[in-house]
C-alpha cells in the first residue's frame, strides 16, 4: 500500500498474504547430520533478520521486534538456547545463509506473491493494477528481495525504483519521486493512510522460515515445533497480534496445502533448466513412476486414500510438465547455471512429504476449503485453467466444500 500527498498520486501495490506465516520452511537436504545437537552445545540460535520489515521484524535500537522475532525467541527458548539476531540485507540473504552467518532466516520471507493500494481518485481512474504498467509510472520497492522481482514481472514497462532501506520505502512517494510503492499486505497495514485505497490482490502470498541445507535436523525440528505451536494456539495468537483477527481464524492446514502446491510448481522452471543442462526430455516416465510409487507408500503411512492421492499426483505431474514446457526456452538460455537435478528432486520430495502431512491433517480436522478460488489466486506459473480445475477437484477430496 502506498500513500499520496497533495503533490502527486501514489499507488501502493501490496502482496496479498495467505496468512500461512511461519508454517513452512524450505531447503535442500544434504548429507549433514548432528546439526541440532551442535546448535544446542553452542547454546545460540542465530536468526537472520533484515530488521526493516514490520510487522515481521523491525530493529528499534538494539531490540528486534515483530512476529518472526517473537516466534524465533520462543523457538530458541524451547530448544534450550538463547536467540541472537543477525542483520542481513535482502540481496545477500541466501549468500549469508549459505556462508553460515545465521542458522535460520526469519524476517517475513516470501514463499509466494501480490496486492495493491492507491489514492482514491487514482483508484477510481485506474481500478486495475495492470493500468500502472506504463513507462510514465514510477514504482518504489525494497531492493534485492522477492518484491523487486515481482515489480519487474508485473510492471515491465514502469520505472522500478529500488530502495536500500525498507523503512524509508515511502520517502520517494511522499516526495513525489515515485508514483507508487510495492509491498505486501501485512507491511502495508502499518503504512495505511485515509487517502489510500487497496488494489488487488494480484496473487496470494505465503511467508515462511528459511533453513540452511547444513541443518536438516533443525528444519525437521522446526516443522514439528511449528505444528505443535499451531495446535496450542501460540502461532495463532501471534498472527492475531501482528496481522489482525482475519489471519488468526484462517485454516492454516489449507494454507499449508496451497503453499506446498505453489512451491512445487515454483521449482519446475529450475527443473526444466537442470534437464536442459543434461539434454534430458521434459517427460520422464520412469521418474514419474518413482514419484507415484513413493507417494503411494506415503499415503499408506499417513492412512489417507491411495486412490485420491494418486488422482491428485496425476494432476500435479501434468501441471509440472506444463510449467516445464512453458519455461523450456528460458531454461535452455540459462542451462549453465542453477541447482542440480538430484538436489531439486530431493527438495520436491521434501515438499511432497509436507504436502501429504498437511492433507492428512486436513482429513483429520475436517477442514473446509474453496480450492477453485484459492488456486485461481495462487501463482502456479503456466498451469492451464483446465489443469487448475482438475487440481482443485483432486484436492477437494481431502476437505469439505464451504457451505
């Protein structure tokens, strides 16, 4: 959301939160082990934060406050260690994590995308956010993070103005140096102004914790811990405190399912690039058979319908190939860089495990979900409308339709 002054109209584009905050973490498993015990011996959980992204983390002098700050502090306490916050800049997040500067990233880290805000008269004249994709429009955005990529993707003709301090994101707008600013809806709530009107959402967005590949045991511990804190109301209370009542009543199991599907689709362009490096075809029937065999075993372990699970994964595999084919041209152009195919498949396996766990939770909880609407607003890449409809129907077998 952005605000306007007497000097000019300001549009604020804000990511629409699916409100599944801190329910997921993403990583690629490696051969490392013993990381959790080593962390406990060290006695410190090092948490990477930008400190400029309220309501998730905000540096106020030496103190770090916000939803993710409270979440990380409680996690450290339950691990029996103290918390130490380490500042990062968004452009260096992954490099700093890989270099071991901190154990987890917790600063409103985006898993998926978007939404918008504008002055009332601007919104009346241009109610569609797409109308701002013009060469004479200037949009401010936080440098180096996911939102900068979102800005270029949705507004390729506009002038994008990256800022190095997210706390000063509105300065160019208020000073008439920009016409709009891009953020997510959680942050935008704190920037609300009577003259601003929300536009969008463009897509849905999920937040999560980021765990390094050297810490598989910590990642597994956090998965279990977050699930337990969701059940005992701790995470729900944090969402209500920092994000409002709407987020606290959202069905986090359903949100986790949608996030997992989005993450799976989000990896497919990288899979296409990895296959291009090895001159492999998009379709790999033997790999598909292995996936279906693994999923059947997982369905048995979680006591959920193998037939419904097979139906869902037939659709997910079809959707995955659609995204890979659509990205094949760009994949060939970037085939010399990117993760290895085996690493990507391992990451997908972890996503599938989390998805199956969430599907089981949805069945046990009798969750209610409108998957056609949820998937329509989700960034699934180049998945066709017919495949999205089949995906929604397959997922609906694990939940109830809303009344």
